[in-house]
């Protein structure tokens, strides 16, 4: 239903968008709109087309059908999942490779300087001055500093770590202050401090943001709308990620009830079909067609039908893993020193620290892949590692999905004692037969990581070492992995930037800070709360007392004052429109406002919006009086 006024400004809209890759439709007939300042999260399984959809919105690729419309003068800025640049690009030069109007102007200006084109320089200088573009490079390096990086502008991009490159890409996107920002898995390769910086920026910016991420903390804290990509179609869910999960759970319950009804009907209809040709003589052909349609629907894979991760338990011995006074340095920098620890069965330990602090190095040492500079690592005779490392998880294999799995074993023994073929095993974990002959190089990043993760688990380990296991995994896979780790009887050490994942899967925390490894007896959120309390205690008394009046500040903020004024104007317009509709009810004939039925529906919708906005206005008015 359409109301004849428009209070929200639409900055981007997709109409009947469709895209097919490798003869497989990714999404079809997508019609969605993004409003000014709206924060939208996109969720869906790996390989369903989320990244492709963002590229269509940014005009990086052309959809097969449909159109993308933008508010006049607006060009979206896309932060791609992978950081791309030509060989030889410096950190400073990387800024000017962003596809956007601002960089086109600045690049044209630098070209004009080289050509000594005075007229062009004059015109472009005026545009740059008017749009305040001189400040972009300063903001770019300032954001990099805020993200914890102090890198020389002339450093080649290829010499930077994956985390540093990601921070450069984020700083480039944020420095442009775009009206629309499209983020594709922006938290990959970032440490938690950097993720919290990005989270605060999204929460406080006036820009409209569309984010594809598996980070449930960001989705719940920052987004106001969820777009779910499910079986080639998008579904819009207003509200936070938590609200979306509640509605999804209800939808699944309704689907289960419908499935039960379908089975009952189908059982009766199949009995009718089995009565033989004589009993069916003269029967309605449409009835048989409906039976076959129900059979096809029953055999269609259902949502959440993928099996949980599980592998057969392998017993641990009395000695599991003992670390005695180990230390490690690289290029003269001490990562950690004098660390001793004796692992006990059932421990689920989070490993945290800034990028470059030594988390991956510690996991390599624990697994035996790397030797410490000093100290010793003594592994128990029965200890078997399941190591999800940084190199193997990218699976640069020329083999197909099935060939790679069969190399591990033709038969797989699951945790419940069931033995299945490699092909059947892949089906259980989201790789249908139609995908099993696909070369691994053709899989999405998330699909490759899921395949590698699963093959680590079926080796029946009793000690898990996970280095950023959640990068590019979809939320459903992460939730099943959390359940697996929670019920895993052995030990686990997990390095991850995903705060929700750490809270759900671990109960102890090892932190690497300033060259030392310390143990905290609680999950990440408990560790952070305790750390924040320590930091608060260290602050001077004067600083604490100065902050108190800020917390106790009364009345409305500047933003709330503006919101209250806007609400007053909006309510006035809505009431005028409502009165106009009331006056039109004296006739049942169609008017310029539509048919009687359409007018009635608009009237009800308008009253509902008036009530909602009035309630918010009253809330602000009461706060103003305090």
C-alpha cells in the first residue's frame, strides 16, 4: 500500500534485480529500497550471492535484469571483501584508486598539474575547495592512526600484512564520508580494537550503510534493518538482528507445522494412488498432479536441514600439552616471553591480542609447526591436533570438493557411530552432489573455509587449535561450530576477532599484551569488563569527577531537539492528510485519493504512523522538562 506523502528520503533503490553466475541464479526479482541514514545488514548462507549483490548496487557489475536507482549526485562507496591494488601501489597511492567522484576530481587535478594546464587547474581547484576535498588525504592517514597503524605513505601495499591492508581499505572508504557505504565482510583480518572503532563509526554516522557480515555483535548493535537472502530471494526484516532471529524462529516453527500437515495429507493421497488402476478410473487428473507436487515439495531441502558438526571422540591421555617458559621474537621484536601453561581436559580458551601480537605464532608453536626461541613444548602421546591454520584454510587446491575429501578418507565415522561415504558426508554439511565435482577454486571464500574446517574435524582430533575460524563463514555455520566446541570433550584454543563467537564457545581467555601472555578465568566479555574497570581505576580522580556531570546531563541533546522539531512538522502534515481522507469518506466514488477501500487503508495506516510519532514526541517532551 502506498501513502501519498513521503517522509523518508530514499537514497538507493533496486527494482526487479536478477543475476546469474555459472548458469545458477543467485537472486531473482529483488526490489528493495535504502533510506537516508539507514543501517542495513545482509545475511545469508555462503555462496548465495551477497557479495555479487553489493557489486550490482555499486555498479561494479551489471545485473542481468532490473535497475539500480540512486539519489541525484550520490555515488556509493564499496569496501570489497578482498583488498585489490596494482603491483607497486604505495599506501598513499592506494587512496586515489577508489572508484568515486571525489577521487576522479583529485586525480584529474594531479594530471592537470603534470600537464601544466592552468585553466583546468583553476576550475578543479575551485571544485576541490567548494567540496572540501583537500582534507581527504589527511583524514585517510588520521583514521589509519586511530586504527593503530603508523605507516609511511610511500610504503608499498604488498609489504603490508593482511590486517594492515584491510585497515587501509577501511580508512580509504571512511575518509570519503560517503552518503552510501557498502561494506563486504569488513571485519575479516581485523583485531577487536579495530572492529570496535568501525562499529562506533557505523553507529554514529549519518551515512546510509549496507553491511554484509557474520559479526552478530555489529549486526545487533548497529543495524536497523536486516535483508535476508534465502533461496534466490531477499526478505526485508525491520528492526535489529535480535528481532530478525525471533521472527525467523517463529517462521521455522510455522514451517514445521505445515510440514506435519503436508505429511498427513500426503499419506492419505498415496493410499488412494495405491488402490490400483480400477479404483482410479475416472478420478481427477488434477488430484494426481497435486500429489506429485506435494512429493516434490517434501523432497526439497528444508531450511536448517544441514547436520551439526560432529566427529568421533578420541580419548586424551593424562598428559595433554605442557608449555614451559617459551618465548618468541621476530625481527628484534619480542612477541611473548616466559610463558608456561599445562592444559587440562575440557578447557575452551580464547586467544586475543592486537594484530601482530603473536597469536598465530603461539598457535604454530603449540601445534609443533614452529619451534620457540627458548623453552619447551611437551605434547601428550594421545594428543591429536585439529589445526585450522591461516595457510591451509584458503585451500588453493586444484582438486574438486569430493577429491579433496576422499584424500582424507573414503569413509567417515561420525560422532554417533554412523559410517558414511565421503560424498554422503559432504551432503550432510551443505555440499550437495551437484557441487561435489566443482573445483575448489570455483568455490566462494566462505565455502572453501567451511570445507577446510569440516575436514579438520573429521580427523577425530581431541585438541582444537583454531586461527580465525569465523572469517567468511555464514552465521548458520558459526552457530553449529559454537555448538560443536561447547560439547567437545577435549581442549580448544581459539584465536578470533568475533566477540559473540568467543563468548559462546570459550570460558577462559589468554591475552597477549606488551610481550606477555596472561590468563583470565572468564570469557571475552568478562575479560573486557574487568580490563575496563582497571583502566577506570587508573584515571586521575579529577578526570573521573569531571566526567560525572556529563553522565548526569539533563534535557535534550542537539540531535534530539532537531528530532522533536521534525516530528512536530511531520505530525502536523500527517494530521492534515488524515483530515482530508476523513472528508473524502462522504462519497463511495473514486476520487483523486483513490477508491473508498484504498482511502480507508491509507487512513488506518496514517493514524498508526501518527500514534507512533506522537508517542516519540511525548517521550522527548518529558525528557526536555526534566
